[in-house]
């Protein structure tokens, strides 16, 4: 049985597509092994959102070649899409496949290896997701926003939404295999359906998915502020199956910097909409992305960002130092920020974020939390999983709880996580999820 390994860099869309690639190899009789092991085929699903991730993609390609110099090395993803000639020049690379051709990778690899006979191919090979407990479901691709720092619209192309019925069938198959939570993802998730002239498509999809029996949770991945309509916020508030967690990129709290970034909202918009969300859903967890050191960001601009972070009281911050991405407008701006200033601002903002993370978690001490159990944590010898508002919870419990939703009493907060005890007796333990 030929062996294959997959390495994924970048976004949740890449993760979803890697799972689809892996499923295709499994359908064709290949065996999945860890990327560090000997394999006949190595697939590297690359990212180039920054120069750093592009360099990391090259490093991982060379690592695969070192693992087995005679293996078939297949490179796909955004780096392969935008810089295919550069990838082809790496000695040892055999296949370079753009984003639109990813699904053909298993067949292309098999053909290159002259493997002609496979088990009978089935249309439905839906085990639990190959790489995650929670199942990712891509509902759209492409982006038309063209922020001044971002290369992704060039790598992913125009908006492309999946067929509604196809998404529902995929989620049903996952639920039939025991999956209790799906994460809807896309390059520009909030514009699902817009290319089909349906701006209510995301709400329609959520209404359809909530009626799938056995599906306990529907989670939205990153969504832009202006796509969070009042109707959508209301639906999230009222529907128990939709997770009370939203990742809304802020990027900057300075209107000057937001205009330079070509973002389509102001700091006042952001504060106002997030305040409205919290008034509807008090336990809502809001997480965000912030870029520090964008060209032209003064100390005053940075402090405006800090003030928005404090006003919104995010559950968690993802802080990135601006990295010029060749081919973007921001990379050509003359007023670049020195690296030392980027580093200083990054450390300051991370520290502010940690304060609000702890404040948010401490609100749940003594409360009973519903946790979808993902794995046994070797470091602390405890089971661990996540609440619907994306709090990681560690607790002592039986191995049979993995993949189940259990009740846990929150007792302590350590390093951005909650520790507690599983609730038994009259209060219940494993929670029944049928509807």
C-alpha cells in the first residue's frame, strides 16, 4: 500500500482542502502517515499571506525532499498558484498544482507513480475528519475586497459560492459519522451567496443546518464586520446550535490606518456593532486579528488601536507584525515602520489582550460549561475540549467522553484555559444531542 503525507500551512480553507485531498488518497488505496515519516507522496499545501509563510512553505518542501529524495513531491496552495515557476525551480519538486486543481492531486499523483489499480472508488468516504475533531466545511472561495496589504484575492480569484444543497448533504454525512460540530469556513465567508445575487444566503444556510438532527453546533469562522447584519446577529442570539463565538478582524483601531489598509469600516463602526452583539449575547466571545506597524502607523494611531481593544474587551487577540507582501499596495508605501517599533507594539498589545482573556474566563468560574471533548492532553493528563464560545476546558474524565458533549464545572483559570471537574449525578454527565 503506497503511503502519503500532507502538510498544511495557512487558513482554515487550506485545512479543509487538505482533508479533501487526504480523503481522495484514502479512496484510492493510499495509507496516511505523519509528515515526518517515510512516504511515497508528500503533499505540501502552501500559504503566502506573508513573506514569512512563503519562506516557511519553501522550507517544508525541502524537508519533504530530505525525508525521501525518491518520493513524489506535490506542491499546491497559494504559493503554488502565484509563484508556480519559483516552486518548479526547487530541485526535487514533481507536481505543482494551483488552487483550482487541488481535487485532482490524488489522481495526478497515482498516475505519476504508475499506480493503475485502486479499490473501487466510492462517492462517499466520510470518516471523521482526517486532521480535526471538529469538521471544517468550506462554503465559499475567493475574495473581492483587495485590502492594500493582502495578496489572497490574486491567489484565490473572484467570489465562488458552493451549492446550498451540496453543503447540507456534506454536513449530514459528517453528522451520520458522529460529528457534532461543523465550522463553516471560506476566504470571505460573509459574502457566501453574493456572487449568486443572494445576500441572505448565509442566514438561509444556518436555518437549514440547525434542523439537522444530531448536529449540536454550527460555528462560523472569520467574518467581516459589515457582513454581520442585524438579522444575522439576531439569529445567532436566538439559535442555541449556533456557537456564541465570532472572529471579526479589526486589523487596526485607527481610522487613518484603516483607510490606508482599504478596509470598509471605521473604529466607531467596529465599537458600535460589537457593543450591539454583546447586548444581545452577553456571553459572546469575540476574537480578532490586529496588524501592528502598518506603514504610517504613528504612536497615536497605535494607542487608538489599544483603546478599541479595551473598549471591545476581546476574548482573544491574534497580533501580527506588518510584513510587506510583494505585489501589494502596502509593500510599496514609503512610510514603513521600523522592526523594533513593530516588536514593541506587538508585545504591548499581546499583554493587553491577556488581561482581557483572563477577565473573560474568570466570569465562568463556578458555572457549568458544556464541552465538546476533543482529546486526552498528555501534558496535564486531562481530557480537553471547547465550549461553544471557544473556551478550552481541561478536566478529569473517562476516555469514552471523547467526541461527546459533557458538563464540566469550571474551577480555575490557568494560562488562558479553564480547569474543572466533570459533572455527574442528578446534574448529568454526557449530554444527549438528538435535535
